[in-house]
């Protein structure tokens, strides 16, 4: 379990117990969500590869795509055990 989740329940034993139970019960959902996010990362990468470099705002589009991918990866990291 990630430190972010532990910090969320720090100092509240009841909340920590509830979270651990919910975490265990949500394993299948987390796997499906992780798969969905990984597919979105692939789609975002393919989209940015298809776009032409000669458009005037390409750098901004690329930066936005990188931010989207980074966000998806952060969420995936939170979903991992």
C-alpha cells in the first residue's frame, strides 16, 4: 500500500481498518481501472505521434500530452499494491 494511502488514514484506526477492507475488496476494480488507464496512455502516445511537427502550437500540444500521461501514471501508481 502506498504511503499516500497510509497518510490518509494516519491516526484514525477505524478509518484505517475501513480503508484496508475497502482496498482488499476493490482489487478487481483496480485492475480494470489500471488497464483502462494504460490503454489511454497508449492512445495519447499514438495521437501525439500522428500529429505533425510543423503545426505552430505543437510544443504546447506535446506538453499537454505529457502532462496527461504523467497524471495517468500517477493514478496507476496509487492503484498498485
